[in-house]
C-alpha cells in the first residue's frame, strides 16, 4: 500500500511501514513543515493514504469536504511510536482491504470507519 505519514506521526512509523514493504512518503523526513492543506493535496493527487494523529484533518475532510484517498487518524492515549505501530499493525491485519477512500479513526481498543 501507499502511505503518506504525517510529520506528527513520525519517522519511526514510516520506517516500520517501509520494513513491511509498503511505499511510504514521510513528511518528517522529506517535507518537514509542510502545511496540512498541502499534505492533503499531495496525498490526494498522488493517491496516498494519509496516516496522522492531527485531528485537524478530520475538520478538513468533514467540514471543508476535502477529497482524499483515505485517512487513518490515530487517536491514541499513548503517543509513543511503539503504540502507533501496534495500532497500525492491528488495523492492517484486520482492515487493509477497507482503507482505500475511508476516513478511519483508530484507538487502542476500537476502529471506526467514517463516511466515504
């Protein structure tokens, strides 16, 4: 799969995804300081699924009706990289075929799919 990993989600998550054979663009490593609108534009125009823990992307998708090819919003109590990786691993194991085009909220105990 193709993922753009937001700066706040971190380079450790990006490296782990690459190790799992996914194609990854890391905002932290390759475009630090890029505005959220520009990240969402890049993700949409280049067909990436965005992984973020920045709730502003929810506003952009739902309130502003911004197009996307998929957003994974990590809403975790524990923001350590190991927790993010654990949540993403469980998500990919159980829902990988449902991620394209979906807005997904992931917590430690729950996965919720928003409207496409």
